[in-house]
C-alpha cells in the first residue's frame, strides 16, 4: 500500500512534481537582474536533494548579483570534492565545515551583517564571522538558481520550494517553512514552489513578480513527499 501525499499545504510538500536540474550549462533558473539584497540582511533557503555523482564544476546553488570577477553579491556552492558548503561574498569566501550538502532537506543560509549562519532544516550547524561588512550586488548581474551565472558552476539535483528574504527569519518561521512549505510574507523577495510541472516559467509567489525562466530541467515525481 503506497503512502499518500501531504494535504492542506502549499508548495512542494503538496505538489506531486519537483524540478530536477542536470548540472550543466543548459539547466538553471534565471530571475534577471536584481538588486534587492543591496546593503541588507538576508535569508536564502531551498528544499534540495543534491546528486553527488553528477555534480559539475562545484555545483552552484543560489547566486545573487555575483560577478564572475569576484565583485559584489553572494554565491552559494558545495565544494565538488568535500561537499562542504562555500559562501562567496564580493571577493571573499567562507566554508561551513559542519555542513555537507547530502540527502534531502531544507537549507537556510542567513546573514545579519556580521555573521553567516547555516541551518540544516531548523538545526544550526555553523556560524561564520564575516568582518568586512555587507556586499552589494554587482550592477547588471542576474540572480540565478542552479548556477553561479550562465557560464559556470552548475547544480545537479532535485529542487523543491525555495525563497529569498531581505531579513533573517525566526526559528518559528523556519520551522513553518520546513514542515509545511508555508512562507511568511514580510521581507519576501522571491518565493518559488517549483510545482509548475510544465513550461519554462517558474512563478514567484512573493508578490514581487520576479518570475524565473527555466533553462531546461526535468519535472519528476517529488521525493520530498515520500
């Protein structure tokens, strides 16, 4: 007897499909040029299941206004050999040594102007000091999911719901997202469910109409409902 899907919830926990990115140059989500994180605290979050064997070029996850020359913005990626999460900001980088991107779960990375904090679901696994201050998005660079930019570092794995906030979230808010994929509205910049199941538009549910463009990907049965 099969297990039934969760009901009465929004986002990927209700959807029967999730998005599988291939880990190559044709597979990512492009949200266009954004500067909403300039000078602000933030939280980046996503429900993911990385595919280690197929990871390519360090598997970029979120990139917000990050220039290929290392100027401005923020960029998250797992190291291809250690699977430890690396956070790039401007010309600097940090590594969350207690966090490895394996298995299906929700990842949060938040920044309060002084520290990066990394959560696996709602468990704090790393606090990393960043002493050189906030970084601004590089002018003209796009916000991407699944790669650093359109020329390198591609994520391979399954993507469920995800969001960007221009503030940090409380533990209760994180728990709400992890358990029910229900997102707070205050400070929401991009909220996606990856439940379209077809087409190339990834709907932004934040109310800001920052809809993403899917550059190939496979709609597959959602592993997050199992």
